[in-house]
């Protein structure tokens, strides 16, 4: 008998929806957050929307100004070094843990994702590249089986993805960046923690270098 899973609260639903709108830049950096429009789109009142926005503010995705309202945070390239420092520290540790802790079901999920990558993501379809990259990272983070670390990893990956979203029109060969997940997924599936950590560090460092090359 499977344990009962409670459905997400309205505030959680609002949080997840607005978060990914911000991460994918569907809500552009610096733009105002229209609480009433979000409530209408989601079919809920302002209270859960406001709860979600408070959470998103703590994650540096929105900023609230007295008497002005709430806005999507700007994407500042100066944040790249800080975000990358955290990711270079945490991500290799996390993928090593995923390789050691992933369940049989986790490994089956990662195997399916790897098969999808083998079909290829078209270079130039920037939105699809971003969505695929997010889905891969979040699937790997779930395999760590540490909710506190998972939340932290998602938070910094979201911030990094916003930077990528701003610069991706000027980047070339980013489908190859996504394809780098194939050997990483293989290392996790096969339980090779050391290789997973090394590939992750290379992946995160390569992302930072690609963005810096444009500055």
C-alpha cells in the first residue's frame, strides 16, 4: 500500500507556476508581477499568489518595493561568479551522492531521460534546451534523497538558468552542453560516484566559461 500524497496547496501551485515562468524568462527580468492576472490565470485568489511571491523573493527571483509592487529580479552577470562558486561546491557532491543512493526506480527514470537525449535536442531551439536542461538537473537532484540539498540545488540552478536564458541567443553549440548529460547520467546509473562528480565539475565549469566568453 502506497502512502497517501497530499495534493499541493494553492500557494505551492502558484509558487511552482510563477517560479518556472521566471526561470524560463516568460516573465522577463525587471518586469512587474501582475498578481490579479496570475490569480485569474490560475483560478485562485490573491492570498496564495502573495504567499508564493514571498517565497520567490527569498529565492532572489522577485523583489518587492514598498508602494511600487513586486518585480522579477534583473539578471546580473556579476552574480555568475557567486552562483558558480556554490554550484562547483555542491553539484559534484550531489551527483556523487545520487550515484550512491539512487533507487532502482530512480535509475530507470534516468535511463529513460538518457534515451530521450540520444534522440537529440535541436540546437537553436533555445526554450526546449532550457526545459530539457532543467528537467535533467531536477531529476538528478531527486536521486540525492536529501530534501534540503535538493531545494538548494534547484534554487541555484534556477538562477543559473535565468543567466543562460539571457545569453543563449548569442551562444552556439549549446545542444552539446545538454548532451554532456549523457555520460553523467550513465555514471549515476552505473553507481560510479567518482566519475559522476568529475563530470559534474567539468559541466558546471564549462557553463560558466561559455557565458564569460561573451562578456
